[in-house]
């Protein structure tokens, strides 16, 4: 354990030295990468100092027990020794979890796509409910939601809605929401009180920036058109909406949320980079999902992950067979406990992988 931490300490000091090199400071891309790595290693350095102090105190307390003749002092030393052993075991467990290789994408912002599935109008209404649920959750986390595009349902909700979520560690939490969400309830459109089953799919992607993937301008066709929907006088009069087509892959991205064509273009490019990045990231997800059932941000977007049952007031996550009877609060954004349970299950599996 101590050897691993000492290796990390050497890496930390090496990065620190590089960051003070004028040549590195002049290379902004490299400096940003090193600064990110430097910050990520700081918790390990703190753990290293704490662990080293505990080991040193253990040695000195054992030495005291070996040499001390006074029984009162020996009794105090024994109590101290037991406490130090307990703290050492607790810290070692924390360090083991820290040493599990983190998904490098977890710190990123996220692009979230919600689409109505089977169930007609009720599926669109449910997609709108999910969007509101994530809005409330993001508000509680002080994360910013930035809409990209939306197609409204005929009786409410959304046929499709895409939005960016900006904040610290967003993807690391929201990635667990990728998959098919199923709802069982009496729809507003039902006249005979029968319970229907509808579905909506959620896709959460780590937002790709210019450092992750470069897009050749010659490979992108840009079309402009008039925005539709709310927006005042600029709607249907100003060609501010953007449609980008990536010719090599056929990926099409649209954005009309902003009145400015330039802002719509920037947002559309962010989504396009993310979609292109996903093609490579999917290979990594497919590889780990074959080993780890709790990792829901997989290449299989058709996996049913959760059921919201209104008659019984329950929400069930099928990946860890967890049922919670707090559905009204859950759909109002209180999803943190569910995410933490999924994180714990995933960490346990990742720790198991490391021991095998």
C-alpha cells in the first residue's frame, strides 16, 4: 500500500516540476492536461501523508510498549495502539477504493438526450417528466442545464429533447441514467382508468472538447434555416438555426435554441464532437460492460434499466435489483441515493476485478 502511494507521490512531484518548466507553460494544451492530472492526484498525496503518520505512530507506540514499565502508561499505549490499528484498516479500505482506476470521462460535462419510446403520447409526456426530474436534480447539485434542441409532443412533454449539463463531475453521476426507462401508470389520455406501460430512452454522453477530438471543417456541411417554436419576432424571419452534417459518418446535428447563429453553431459543434467521440468511447464501454452489469453507460442503449410504477408508488432499478418506495420524491429530482447505490455496486465490482 505504502509503495503504491510513494509511486504516486513521485509522479505528483514530477508533474509539479514539469508545470514549472517555461517550455511546458508555453504549451497551453500540455499545461492544461498536466494541471488536471496534478489536481486529481492531490487526494492521494493527502492520504499518503495521513497513512505515513499512522504507520510512524504505530512504530513509536509499539516501541513505547516494549520499553515502558509504568502500567498506567502501558494501558494508555495499548488503547492508542488499538485505535491506530482501527484507523489504519479504515484508511487502507479508502485507499483501495481510491486506487481503482477512475473513468477518465467522469469529470466531464455531459450531453443528455431523452427520446420518447413505445407508448405514443404517454411516452412523450413521460419523456417530459424525466426531463423535469433531471432539471430538479441538476438544480440541487448547482449544475447548469443548457438546452440544445427539443421536439415537443402533441399533448405535452417531448418526442425528443437534448441538453448539456455543465458542472463538476457531471458525467460521473449522470452516466448511470443511460438506458430505457419504463413507466407504468394510468395515462392522462386514458378514459377507462387502465394502467399502461410506456417507455423513454435516455442517453448520457461525456461532452467532448477540442482537446478530445478535432473535426475537419471540410468534412462538415453547414445549413441554416429559420427557427421554429417560441422565440418572438426572430422566429421564421432569421436564419439562426443550424444543421451540421458530418459527411464521412452521416451524423446530423441541429441547434436552434439561441437567437444567434454563431451561438447555435458553437453548440451544434459541441454535440457533433461528442457524437464522433462516442463512436470511439463506445468500444471502451462495450469492453467494460461485458464484465460489469452496473455500468449502465454502455453501447447497448436498448437495455431496460428502471421501472417507475405509479400504482404501487415504487421505482425499481433492474441492474442492482433495488426498489425504493419514494416515487413522488424521486421523479421530483431526489435521485442521489439511487446513484450512490449504483456507484457503490460498481466500485465493488471494480475492486473485485483488481483483485482477480
